[in-house]
């Protein structure tokens, strides 16, 4: 029997209860379509995407890989850049089954406002209609386009950062591994927020947070099964599907990883950081005490959320030397 979960942060606990009351329905394969439709109804407006004119908003497409369809990209470029700016290539969350290029765009918008970044957010195909390798191949195709066309969008190809949240952070990690192994673009850093990395869904934190975290072991099984089908949990899952399967984490760029102590992904995130250190790499790891999954996005005004946001910005500033 799993031990009880770590205590939630006192300021976050009421927000978690409110979120549970507002969204009591658990994720199952049968409700994916309805949840996608509900999310689509709340897509940000053009005004919100531009942050009141801070960014010029553009839609571009990258050629699909190996005959796949073209990949849609959302580009946010500073309206007054003052020269080529670093490029943040972003992958949204959604458990591999939901979301689009605008989902969770508030995080990269915040980084871009503070640091004058150009953002490229990729609209990768979703499981189960598009299982592995479609999502990661879309992300890689978008990375190739971003590196090749950085100057066109006001960016500096030599200062390219890969980032993602949740499932998008898992795809970001996988895309960086894929690019390393294919001799593709070399980012100067990767920023992984509460990353979804391990299809086995069997860490102590996965068991500990079952029924407690907003994204728990049950939801995690739905997401990974949609992506991998019968392959999930087997010995044949490649690291480009689930980066926790990687046996070689050498040659990766400086990495930022953060996660809550009271969330399903805690242990796989800690293990991934340890793997980078053990391979001689650079990783900064934050485990936020009492944080549930994506706590800072869902309760942004809490003190712990503010600390997490500040830590990411500080890491980006150090990485960029700005």
C-alpha cells in the first residue's frame, strides 16, 4: 500500500480543492473529445496572444517529416526587438491527448516579455489518433524549421532554447535527444516544467499521488496508452517516446527541471536530473514543497508559484547572460 502523499502547500491546498470541484470528471478515453472541445472554446484571443501589442503574431508551417503533413507553428516575435533575439521553441501540455499551440502560452509569453524572446510554439499532432512517433516527429520538424528560419522571425539561431510543460516537457526532452542523435540543431538549453517522462507509471510518487494529484496515475495511464498502445510499459519503448527510458543522457544542453513534491511526476523528474548529472551534464532541479501538478499555472498568485516562476526566469537570464 502506498504511503500518504506529502502535504500540499497550505496556500495551494484550497486552490486544489476548488479546481477539483470545478472539474470533477476524471480523464478517460471516452471524454477526451469533450475535453478538447471545452478547451478549444477558451482559446486566447489575438489581443491576448499579442499581449496588447507586445508581440507580433504570425502563423507559419514546417514541412512534415518523411511524408507527414506540414506542422503548424505559432510565432510570437517582439514588436520592437532591437536586433536578433534568442528563440524559445515551446511544446504545450495536455497529456499527449489535448491542447494546441496556444495552450499554456502564458508561460512562454511571460519569459518572452521579460527577456525579449521570440517564441515558436508547435501544434503537434495528438494521440490516440496520432500515436508515437507522430507527436515527437512533428516537434522535431518544427525545431528544424525554427533553426533554419530563425533570422526570418527576428531570432538568433545560435541562441535557441527548447522548452515545454508537462507532456510538452516530455516531448521537449525527447526532441532534444532526437536532435542530438540525428546531428540536428543544438539548443543552448532545455527548460522542462513538470515533465511527463516515464510511460511505466510505476514510481513511488505515481502510487503515492494516485487519486490526489490533478494528473494522477489513472490519467497518466490514459495519456501514455493513447500514445503507445500495447507498447506502453514494455521493454521496447524508445527514449524518443519516453525519455526516462534513455540510457545515455550525455551531450545534452544545460537543463532546468522543476516539479512539485506532491505530484505524480516528482520521481521521474528527479531521476532525469540525476541521469544528466551522472552523465557529466549540467542540470538545475527544483522540487517545490507541497506543489501539485502545474500548480503555478493553476494558482499563479500563491507564494510558491511566484517562487517557481522567478526561478525559471533567473535560470533563463543566466543561460542567456542577460
